[in-house]
C-alpha cells in the first residue's frame, strides 16, 4: 500500500501504450438458462491502458453490463482470455477472484450500494478490513479518502442521512480505498440530478487527471463525450472505439 | 491466506442489518419451547428411572429368591420327582459353606393369622424369618426400632417386626414399639416397624402388610420347620450364577440330589430381572429423548426459516460485500453465528424454564399416591445437559448452515445493478 502516491497529482497522464491494465482477447459469455442460450458477448477484443478513461456505451441488452461484470471479476467468461495487469483471470477460483476484486478493482454503482447500517467512515473502511490493513493505518487512510471526496464532515453519518451525490462520493472513496488498478463505474450518475451528476463526473475527470484508469458504463451521450475514449457495444460486439484528444 | 479471521466474521455479524424483533422473539421462543420439552421429557425419564430402580430394590438389592420344589434328574439310583424340603438349619450351613455368598436367609409363612391388640383384631401374614432376612429383604427399621437379631432367634423370643401398613392399621398414630400384640393368641412384643418403601414386584404379598417374627419362635408356635423360601445374596451381583451353583452343591449333598439339577428350586434372580428392567428404562429414555429432540427440531426449522428470510433480505448487502472482496467464509460465518445465537439463546431460556418447572414439580407431594411416587421426581443430570447441548448445537449449526450456503451462492453481478 503506497499511501503517498495516491494523492500525488503529479502522476502521469502519458503512460506508454504497452502499459496495459486490461487485455481482453476473444472474450465471450453465454448465459445458459437451460432452454435458451443467450450469447451476451461474442469474442470481444479490448485493451485498456493505464491512465485511460473509457466510456462504454450501448443500448440495453447490448452486453455492456456483462462486459463490466467480467472486467470486475464478478463473473467469469465462457471462453477467451482476460489479462488484468498481465495476470490471467479466467479460470481463477472464487476465493482468488474475491481477492482480485478487493485489491485490483474499485466498484461504483448506479444505486451506490453502500451498506445501510454502518456509517460513511465504516463503509469506506470495509475494503481495507477485507484487505487486512491494520487498524491504526485504516483510520488515517479513510480520513484521507473522505477528505478527498469532500465528506470529512459527514463521516459519522449513515447512508440514509446523506444525499444521493454524497452517497456516491462515499462510494467513490470506498472504490479508491485499496488503490485499485481500475475503477469500474456502472451508470454512476444514473440516480443523480443534473447538478450532482455533473459534480460526480467532474470528480471522475479529476481522478483521471491524477492518473487513474477508469471505465464508465453510461448511456448518457453528454457524459460519454466527456471521456477521452468511447467504446460502443452492440449485440455483444464492439462496434466503435473512438479516441478524442 | 486461509486465515478464517474470526474477529472479522464477528465484526460483520455485528454490523449486518437486524432481523425484525417480533420474528426473532418468536423464533427464540420456539427453540425455548423445544428445549423445555426435551429437558422435561428427559428429566421425567430420569426420575422414573431412579424411582423404578429404587422400587426394584425395595424387595432387596441383588438377591435371588428360591422356592424349594422337586428333583427332575435321577441321582444315585434315586428317581426324579422327589420333594426337597430344607430345614431352618440349612441357612447356617449355606452361610458357612457357599463361597462368594454375602448372606442367606430363610422364611416360613403363615397366611391369615389372627392378630389382636386390645379390641382391635385383624388378619395378616406372619413370617418366621432368620435374623439376616431384614438386611437382605430391605426391611429397614424406622427410627427408634430394630429388626430381629441373632439373640431373638437363639432365645426364641416372642418379638415382632411390623410392616408400616399393618402397624398403622393396628396402632393408628401410636408408636407400636414396646406394645403387646397377640398372634394366634400368643403374646408378642413389638420391637420394630418397617420404614415405608416403594416395592415393585413381590411374592406372597407386600412387606408393608406383613409381620416378621424369629423363625425359631415361629417353629415353636406353629410347628413348621421347613423353609418356604430362601433368600440368597452374593458378594458381587455378577457372581449370582456361581453362588446359586454353590447353593445347589451344598444342598444337593445334604438332601441327595444332583447339584446340576436346576429345577429343584424355583428361582427369581432379581439381578437378571433388574438388568432387563434397566434395558426397558434405557429404551424409554431414548424414546422420550427422541420425542423431545423432534420437538426441538421444529424450533430448528423455525431458525432455518428466519435465516433464509434474512439472507434473502440481505441479498444486496451480501452482493456488495462480495464486490468489495469478501471471502466465502466472511459471508457464511455471520449467518451461521446468527442462527447459532438464536438457538443458544432459546436453549438457555428453555433451560431456565425447565429448571423452574422442575423446582415447582418437586413441590407437589407424592406421598400416599403410588402413581405419582412411581413417576418419581423429575431430575436434571449432567448427561441430560450434555445430550441437550449436543442436540441444540447440532440443530443450531444445521439451521445456520443451509441458509449460509444460500448466501454464499448469491451471484453479486445480478444483485448489484439496479434497485
């Protein structure tokens, strides 16, 4: 755990092309419900490099959620290969995947998914506890994270006592807690009003500028346009991959 | 990395969302009720067991009762079918000659002897007995009284030892010791009264209704000198067989019959019959235990049910924890702990209720009511506690385990996306 480097805003925006965080090759996923087989992904190839911010767009049912679940190690692919920082993830055990989710992936959800009965502080602390960080280091770490998202004042509040935007900030602090390789955000502004949504998007841009690798699923075109790279999925295939400068 | 991290599991348990209070209370109550049933049934089983074995020993501990009969084998040219009628003296002979014998006693009965005390008259069985009879047949003298002793027997004293019922019948509430009594018009002095005892199984009537006098006095008054029954007790109950063979050998030599002839004496071996009695009691206890355990299992089903509901309610919570990197045991652990907690809490309440119930039941007087006396005092013992704790623990574990497995099988990807 490199506590110092996390807030180092100096960190690069110019990682080299070969510095791949995610490398998908021929990744496919078939849901077998017994009667019907649904091909959610049909051999997707995708490379995401360190420090990139990618918006993944597509209509509902296009397979973007499946893709997010596979990248987030919440689910495993039917075939194909998935390298996360050079490590093959497909075929790992459930326990190994749990550990990867803990250390390598930070999740942000549309519905925040904070644990309702514990405070903002404890929510952010949870992944650190899972990761086995000693108590004395945890406190400092959580305080830093909450300060980073501007919620130091509210750390003792329960999620129900926070606004939507504040809850999403807590969720972002939680996603950053273990200093993961990638941040996966699934419609992060979907449940927020325009103002709060814009703030959250700004926060993502800021994080990107600090060198974070971020994947955002969205079907909000305005939001997608703010991302430097946009990948569109239709019927389980990548149909567009645009980079803006 | 296979550290189960108990502390973390307890932390997660303490911080998971709480069950509705009413539901939790009902669940705990069902376990408490099951535990109460199990404990009370086992306690009654124990009580009945104790009172049965006490009652079994009412007639005497580890004794055999022998009735003289006829020979069934040819012996030294003599035909079978000869009657064997031992005299009073064989009791001394047996006590001297039979190895491993704790004691032998003999008795001769006279049924329906006329008993008189002042104007009160009645009929009762009078037994002439050797002095060792009291100990072997469990005639314990009430305080301030005694049984027939060797001097009474040697001097043919006219003394009588009364069963508690016959004593009450003749003397009412007056202490009979030292009072005079006419047995078939011959005066006797009462020297003792038997302590009340529960007696299961008897021959020739209940001890409480009978009068014992020295066998020598009996012979002098009634002219009978052949024993009706012999009482045998070995030093160790497991040597009963060998001692009975010894008795046959000694008496076979004296009366001329084959010592291997098992049919000369009709034999009631109480060691043997109490063994089968004990087996019956064990069977009864197991039966009661099974009924109790089944009742408790219904409570366990309640716990499992509530834990399934809890897991269902917490699906999203569990999914979130999985996404944050919780291991399988961190998901299942808190569910198992919660199920166990309901079970153990219910068990503890059930135990307290059972103890209270047993104290209350212990206050009900059983004297004078034989059925209640046979039911005995329900008793909680250490084995009952251990058996109940084991059943409870098993049920709690099972009630938590299956819902926990359901929790661990939750697919986080499906639970997390939308509200």
